[in-house]
C-alpha cells in the first residue's frame, strides 16, 4: 500500500491551527514518499458526488479567500481539494493510501463543513461502483461521516442509481456534529445501506476493533469487493475527542483488513495531533502483514465503558447480528489484537 501525497496540499490553510499543513508535513521529508500526480482529473470527478452549482460556489468562495467550513480558504484550497479527490480515486483504483487534505467526510452534495469541501471518499467509492465494484466504506474517524452517509444514501435511493456501496461510521459519543449522531441502521431498497455505531468517551483500541469486527460481520451478506477506510485519527488518545485509540489500534485495524483478504484502500480524514503520520504508518504495516512498527501497547476499555457501549449499540447489534447470534462468540480472538 503506497502513500499518495503531494506537497501542494500543504499550501491550503497554511496558518490553520487545527486543520493545518503540520498534520501531514512530515510526509514531505520521508525519502520513500514522492509528490504524486493523480492519473485522473479530480475536478472532472467532483460531480459524481456534488451538485454543479455547489462546486462553482466553492470555487468562487475560495477565489475570494472566504472563511468557510471553519478554515480560511484561498485558491490553494480549491486546488488542494481537487488534488485530494484525484489522489483518493487513484488510491481506490490501486489499493493505496491517499494522505490528503482538506479532508472530505463532512461534505455533502451541496454543503461544506468541518474543514471539508469535496467528499474524497464518496467520490472514490462512487467511481469504483460505476465500474461494477461493490464497496464497503468504514469511517473510523472519531466524528460521524455525515457527508459520506448522505451522499451514499441518496445514491442508493435514486431510482436510476446503483446502490452498491455500504457505509459504516464508528464515532465517539457526544462528538461533533452532535444532532446527527444516532446509533442506527438505514435500510434502502431492501438492504442495509448504512450503519452508525457509537463508542463512549474513553474507548480504547479493543472497542474500535470490536466495532470494526461487527461491521465486517454485518457486511458479509453485502459481499464487498473492496473496502475503503475513511481513516481519521482523531480517536487517538493524543487528540481532544476523549477517545483512547493508539498506533497499535490502527495497526490492528490494518491486520484485520489484511486477514479479510479484501482489496483495501484508505483516505485520510481528521486527526490533529502530532502522530498522524505514525498512525498511517502503523495501519499500512498491518495491511501489509508486517510487524508493528511502534512499541505501543494497545489500550483496553474499562468495563463501565463496555457496559455503556453495549447499552447504546444493543439495538443495532441485535438487528445486525440477528439478536442472539452471539457476536462475541463469532468474533475470533485473533481478530482483536492487543
Ligand atoms: Zn474527525
């Protein structure tokens, strides 16, 4: 799994204290990471997920250096966003990791938000779907991938649209955007289209893995050809969401995907601490079946958090796993790496 990066993306929101270039600037120093030029023109693919009037509006606002989606924009913002889309589509095609900014998962077809303008993952998944692939998108960012869910559900519900994308988001309870976060399942045209799982504040690597395993089991009937990971790292214990994931948890996620045998790609979403690149590195090591690159012990959630997790996700788990099917029994312990 190659890291797809281009230092031009560091020119967007250069003084941003939260979603700023420092998040992934380390990549520019790594000898094995080059500036990648997308094989596709991202601008021509924006309409896969966005209204044309919205695309024009974002371009114009960037030209005028407006403050939107909580960041200062410029023409570099628009160019970076288009580059991010192109690299995300390349990642989807080739099974690579698009280490891009601005992120995309809060952008819906006609609305920016949460540092996001164009939905990199939704566009990449739709591109694959248009080629006949069945795509499972798992969003592990600590925030809900509300934009991605909106776009995928609208596509599934459209009478002419293919619906071969399934979406799952694993979010921190009480995170932004508050009103949209509900544990639940959306079924469209007779099949599960999206799943939303919540983990309580303090959740460790074990709960992230449990959630991912649940999604993987729930997607068996869907039979995905490709898995796309919306790779947000703001669940890391060094970030401010109150979750306790570590590099080892992201490594474990990679290992679980490696064992699934499914073609996998990833697109960077949030994550504002100083170890974003290490999290990417650990995830890729897992995907490639290598040993963990960092000596970081996995974090274990307290029992009271498991009680809370089971409580808030009981209904979703019951539906997904046909109630008494025995989720913990089905989950092989080798899938939970600590
Ligand atoms: Zn986030």
